[in-house]
């Protein structure tokens, strides 16, 4: 409803006209406008604080004393502490779980480490290319013997998308 309301506001409709189109009370539209204005104020305040932080320190927000917090991949399905990964953790995990050729030695049980190795594995796929399930399996077989587990995890964690019938796969962008 909020998306529709924003569209109607952008078209210049009054509260009364928007309420009529959405089939709700005019006060409901007024309440939504109020909430949108409050969110706008909060967003402006947050951006101003972040700007001050980056201007007044030599450190960026993702810098720790000796490490950097890595960016989350754009298509992550859920954002939580599992994605709070430093560059050192990333390097150590890759060294522990992957060999020089990029194959997995063992599949990690901890979620954070899974995300790290899946990020590396996802680099085996070309963005914009559509893969058949056989092609995906062939690529993943070179990485790990239980390629089906890796394939499912790539989809589950939002690295790869697939059609409902699992016939086509592609890297999410």
C-alpha cells in the first residue's frame, strides 16, 4: 500500500483523491504522509551523522584498529551478524577451507564461514550469463564433491537465482 501511496503522491493527488483510489479513509493517507516525513527526517539526520563521522576522522566507518569490515554482497537475502566479516577473517577462512586452486577442502559448519567461502565460489560464475543446472553442477563439482549442497547454499544466501523448475541459474545482480 505504501508503494501505491508514494506513486499517487508523486502524481500530485490530494489526500482525498488518494484515499478514494486506495479505498481507505483520508486520515489513513494523512497518517502515512506523516510517517514518511518522519522517516525522511531520520534518514537526513543519519546521513548528516555519517558525513560528520567520515569528515572528522581519518577512519572510515568500516575500519577497525588493524582490520577492515568487508562489504556485504548486494543480493544478500538477510543481513545480520553473520555478515560482520573482517578482511583478516576472510583471508584466514579462505586459507583454512580452500586450496590454491579454489576447491573446498571441507564445507564449513559455521554460517559466517559459509558466507565467506560461498562468496569466493560465486566468483566462478559470470554475471549476466544464464547457466543450465548441468553447467552449474559441472562448475561446482570442480569446487566440491557435494555440489548440490553448494548449489542450494548459493541460492539460499542470495548469490545465485534460479527459475522455479530449476532449469536456469544466474548470478543475482
